[in-house]
C-alpha cells in the first residue's frame, strides 16, 4: 500500500467535541499501520478551517494545495 487515504469523515453535530472524530481517526491510522502504509492522507475543503484544525490536532500537516476552475 503506497498510502492510506481517508476520503470522508463526518460526525453528527450533537457528538462533536466529544472525541468521536479523534477515535475514528485513531482507528483509521491503526488500520493503515497494520497494512504497512507509509503515509496517511486526508482532505478537507479549503473553506473548512475547522476540519483543517481538527486534522492538524490529529498530527496531519498541509502537504499540497489543489486548485480547480469551473468549465
């Protein structure tokens, strides 16, 4: 496995700030390690600063920026 990718994570608003998201990310990272992934990747919309801060608290750092345009 070249990298483990978490495509989507969403926690009901009533359960946010209770550690649910962190537990889910911990499980994802454990799953990735068990499979020998050297890296784990998550994505968040540029406008979703709270998601970016959440992932940074989980140990992730910005690596690339993707830009797009409407056609």
